[in-house]
């Protein structure tokens, strides 16, 4: 299924979504942006139907969509310990 991903879900979806793992019928998909993660969640039912038509009905039963990781603001040369910009009263 990983080798046929673009064929199964379509070129447009495959450009912005990558299958990460398949375990116990749960497919984990990584989206390229938060907007595409939302779009994939909305298209989940249609994508599961396409995948089932291509690889079989019981191979993938659920699909979990992950968005990109948020940047950490706790790193960098100018980081100061404490609460940060919210701590203005002392």
C-alpha cells in the first residue's frame, strides 16, 4: 500500500499527505500543513473507501491524521527562563 499511495488516494492528496505506519488496521498519515490535516480529516471516509477498493476491505479500518509539529519556543540563544511575555506583572 505504501508503494501505491499516489495511485490509491490520488496525486493531489499524495502530494500533501504521506503514510507513516499501518498497525492493526490503523493507518497513520502525516499531512504537510494544518490546513491539509483538516482537509484529510474531512475526506477520511472517501479516502478509506478508495484504499479499501485498492487493497482490500479489511486492511485499513481507521485512519489517523497528524499535522506538522509545532515549533518549540523553548529553544534559541535569546531564550530567558520564566513564563515569557505573559509575565508582565512581576
